[in-house]
């Protein structure tokens, strides 16, 4: 939510995160190389560049699995959210490790010959070579890494950026093909296909579990069937104020529309879109901190009463008209333009005169 | 009183200190993850296939013998022990290139070659050093020359064999492993550069030198099949100590 873009704005959490990423990469590579050269030594030694390419390639694949697992994990248990916070750095690191794998592999396998290594790599043989799948995946990861900065997110616009970043799934598919038609056709140990399969099942399972949970939540939220009260606006009853904890939100799914986050704060109710203007994080899973809705992913802030970020920031999200009748919360399903002020609906005191 | 509200509903914001509940959960999770990955890396490294027994010497080796350039550059050199049979050593250049061009002027003549020795089991190859040092004409008494000359091939008739076409330089020890699907791009480049093709027969493990049906260099249309599991039909022969498969079909 910057007005000015810096390459990286460091803070303690990011540093610890990157330390773990870098430490993990170094530990993995070191152990792979050490074990690989101890197990196969002497006249059975594996050439070092090949061992290195294998260490880098498996490392990048493992990292991609982790990067893909973090999102659903954080939806299932929000204590994983700090891992989402700096996921961009994990993605960039994954690209860099994958790129190093490609440089070593292409340099060694396609270098030293009568063709330029890249020409040799790209000369089409009779069948699509496995290297091309890896190259495709790497190209996608490169574009993602290069555009991961908020500057690009802003320049490309939310939905183009989102689609670009959903292409991480085709990249994953390409990498599976790359391994399937390359390494797995050369290696004989069953461990490799088993590990690849377990990774695939785990990722698919996590995504399905998250998807199903979200579906269930979307379908179940309205206690009474969405009763449309006949008033000047087609108000929708989204539940009772008592369902919403103080400073937190209830997420409401309205058919055919973006989800709405209905926040309770300072004895009032405000409704805004559930979609963060940054990277579409789920605002309804955020919290009101210091009077601002704070996104659970990277902490962008919006005032509940008008959907605007506090100055000097200029981000805006859509708001919804809202009112409270008795203990029921009614919202207008049609969003107002981003940044439109809406007076929070007052919650009437619970204890009316008991008489 | 500490703020009870913070404890009841902790919320992580990137630029603030991580709430204790998150840190207490994530610290063991991330440490366990890094530990698991490290162990995983060890297991993946351990499970790699053996690259085979090839070696590539650091020190230079020198031979004197009779050089031939058809179908590929090779030299016939004296046996290790007196009374043994002469040995055939395939010749290649540095990088992914055959040595036919350099040897051509000396075809059938005595030469002295020097370079680094690549060897797998009893199959030998020399990567020639650059310049005159690598290959130059040599004097050899007529009797020794006669002992080193090729003898007529001994034929074993038609065969159909299953196995893998490989480039000799990598497979014999320049790159390890020097075969298989991941190595295919490299092997194609080697064969295009004139490195002699070999055929690693699956059942017998025999390494055949591959030629076309007339004993000339292998048809380049077969280069694309290198690294694959293929079946080759042809005629098997022994050229002295060198098993040869003269391929008649793909
Ligand atoms: S998605 Fe990044 S702060 Fe909301």
C-alpha cells in the first residue's frame, strides 16, 4: 500500500522468513551433494555438474510444492498466515533455483558441441523433448517473479495480475511433465515416482479440502433463507450481529457476486468487499486494528466507514450499504463504487427495557 | 494485567511483531519442515541410479600405433602385456567432437597420440590433446606395424538386439551417467559432432560399435533415437577386439 515503491521493504518477519528460505535451500543442496557424492564415489562417481543439476532441480520442485501449499494451509489454519505474508520471496527464490538448474543442465548437456547450447536445446527433434516442458515452466515462473512486485500488480491491474499468478498451476503441471518424461525415464528407483505422486496428491488434496470448506461456508452462511425484505433497496438478511465477534467479520457469499465482509466494530456494522485491493486477499479473515480493516495477507489497511486506506495511501475498496434491524444485519448486495462512505449501522443495545 | 484481548484474538500483521500464538505454532513447524527437507534431500540423493563404472583420467596417456579413420577415428595399440592381443582405442577431440578430421591424413599410418584416457570396463578411448602433441606421425618397425594392423572381421551373422544407442565419449566415462533420457540432448550433439556411436545391448551388456550395413558411419537419421529403448537389426561382427553391429534397419 505504498505511494512510493521500494525494491523490498524489510522488516523482522521478512528477514526471518528469508533466513529460513535461504537456510533451507543451502541445507538441502549441501546434503544432496554430500550424500550423492558419498554413495556414488570412485569409478562410480556421478559427474559433479549432473549431481548439482539434480540437487537444484529437486530443490526447486520441493520449493514449488511448499509455495503452492501455503495458500490452502493458511485458509485451513490461520496460524499459517505469516507464511503467506512473504510468499513472494519464496516464489522468486524458487525461480532462481530452477534457473540455476537450467543453466547447469543446459550448459553441460548442450554445451561444448558444434551448436550453440540454446540452438541445440531448441532444435526440434522428432518428439517434444522433456527439456521444453521445464523451459515452459521456467518462463512462467520468470514472468511471475519479475512481476511479483507491487509496482507490477498496480500497473497490470488486479485481474491481469491475478490470472498471471494463477498460471503457477500450469507451471506446476509442466514441471511434473518435465520430470515424468525426463528424470523418471532415466531413473529406476521407484522412490521418485512415489515422491512425485505423493506431492501431487498432497497438493490436490489441500486445494480440494480448502475449496470444499469454502463452498460449505458460502452455502451455509445465511441462517434464514436470504429473505429479501421489500424496501427501497433489495436488502439481504445476512444473519445476526451476535454471530460477528468484535473487530472481526462474517464473510457472506451472494450468488453471482464477490463475497462481502461484514465487520462489527465500535458498536456498529460495516460491509465491504471481501477482496483486498492488493492481491485479492480475503479481507473478511482480517481484523479491525486501530480502526482499520487489516488484510490478513500483507496487512494493507482500509477504513470500514469508507473503504479507503488511511493517508498517505490511496487504495480503495468497494463498500456496501448496511443496516441493522433488531439484531439482524441487512446489506445491499450491490456494491457501491470503491471508496464510497457508508455510515456504519448502529447496533441497538441488547437489553431493552425488560418490561 | 497484560492485554487479555490480544491473547484471545491474536492477529498477524507483517510489519509488527508476530503474536506469540503464531510464533509458538510456526517455529516448530518450520524447523520440522527444514529438517524433513534435508532428510528428503539425502534420501533422493541416495536413491540415484548407478552411473556405471566409467573413468576419465586426469593425467596424460601416450600410445604409438596404427591409426584408422573409417568408420570412425581409432588407433590400434600394442597389448598391455607382451604376447597379448593389440587393443583398439577410439579417438575423439575435446568437447563433443570426433577426431576423424585430424586423423584423416594419417589413415593406416603409424602415429603417436597423446591425451586423456577414458575407459569403461575394457573399452578404451583417448581424448586427443590439442595440436601436434595430440597426434603426430611416428616411426614404427614394419614387424610391429604388421602386428597392429586390423585383421579381417569375424562375422556372427544377423542379430536383433534391444538396448540403448549411446555416444561413446559420455558413456565410456566423460559424463556420468552418460546415457538415458535426460542425457539425450547431449548424446545427439556428440553424435552430430562425430563422436562414435555405441550400442549398449540390454541382455548381454555388450558394447557394440555402430555402423551402417556397409560398415560405414551410422546413418544420422538414427541419432534421434539415442537414449531411447530401441531394437536394432543388423549383422554382428568382431573387428579384432571391437564388437561391431552393422545396422540394417531401425
Ligand atoms: S492481499 Fe496483500 S494485503 Fe491484502
